[in-house]
C-alpha cells in the first residue's frame, strides 16, 4: 500500500468518526424579563413568573404542563393553566423545588428558617411528601429526579463533609468523591461531591473535587465514580444525564473561558464543535438541561437562551 492510499484511508476513517457524532442546530428562544425557560421531556417551555397574581421563581415544568416553584416568601407551590396551590403544608416554609418529572414527582429541600443550617431533602410523590434521610449529618438536598423517580442530590456525613447521594425510595447511597474537598464560605459548608442529574438506570452525574482542589465533572454508575476530565482548563461540572447515558455539562478551556460539553460513549466533546446556527463570535458557554429526545437547553455568550435541536 502506498502513502497516498494510506492517507485516503485515514481521511475517510476520521471523516466517518466525525460524522458519527451527533450535531445540533441552535434555535434562539427569546423571552421577557419575567419569564423562565426550561426543558421537559416534551420539549422547551416558557413560563411567566407571575401565575394567578403570585410571583414565583425557579420554576420547573413537566410534559403535562404542571409547574413547580416557590414564591417570594420561599413557600413552594405547584400549578397548571387552571391555577396554583401552595405546598407549604407538606414541606414547611423556606423551601425550594429543584425538579419535577412527568410523573409529577417533585424534589427539593426545606429548612426551618432562611438562614438555618439544617435544611432537609424531600421528595413529593402523589401529593405526599417524604423526607430523605441524611448520611449521618444534619442537612441534605434533593436536586434531580429521573423518569422513574430515582432522586439525586447531596447529604452531609457525620464528619461534616457533604457527598453526592442517590435515593431509590428506601435506601440512600453515598456516591463518594474523587478525593478532594472544597469549602464554600457563603454557606459554611465543605463539599466533596454534589449530584445534579440522574437517569432511569441509576447513573448519576455532578461535580466532585480532586486532591488539588480543582472541580471535576463525574459520572457515577455501578458503584464507581469516574472523572470525566475537562476541555483543557482546570474546572468541569456535569449538569444532566438522559436515559441513553448522554451527559451534559460545562468546562473551562485553557484560556479560562467556559464552554458547554457533551459526554458520549466515553468521550468529551465541546458542544461548540457540534453546533451550527450561532451568529459569528457567539458560543455556548453553559449547558444545563437535556431530555430523552436529545434536546439541549443552553446559554450563549450573547446572553440568549438556545435550544440545541439534534440534526437527524
């Protein structure tokens, strides 16, 4: 085989690999200042922050149009097109809902007071609230729920260190860490890991810290936490995982800028290398939500929110 033939084979192989990666079309979602954009399994949604005359924040919605959030007094509420109702009697005041799935299951945390150290994770299923136990410490938070009601978040251990957790309804699992910790002075908390996404196969993603103090995105499955690496910088974090095992997150580059990433089949890709439709000079700097259809909700460097639609 001559050199030219070898070069052709290499070129074809690399082209095939490139074409095998999912690509996305960026669609800008314009909103007003009093609206919240999110992503359900049915696609993107835009919610007005004022519902039935009540101002809400941090709203989440599912495919049925049921939304959940909290009012300006940190009392959690749920609602739909017919109106809203308070959930404060279930979980108490000073609470936040982080996620809601298509079963209507909601997860979050509640605390005795807005500056309390003892916040507690909860899950609301079929209108009934359940406290999620801790790993032995005084506090915890539920931050993600899968399509089959698995819950991920974080919990304090008896030694005061906070680790990522997985709750299956009866048992809490300590997901461990990548060997380091980070102290947050604003909350007076020391984290070793935290979870922000979970899928129906009990795969969990989030952030952990390595011994040198740098943050790393992790994927936890079958009892093992793996470091997903970075896009060349010192920090990375994972924000979501769908039922196909695709992981979404962000990372710093060597120049310090942040880019969204997607992790697929053992490889980390800069989302900007897979996205078309952005104006010249604009890039995806944060990617936060992912559904089972492969749609991604992301923030652009221009301050706009984009739906990244898979190109078939």
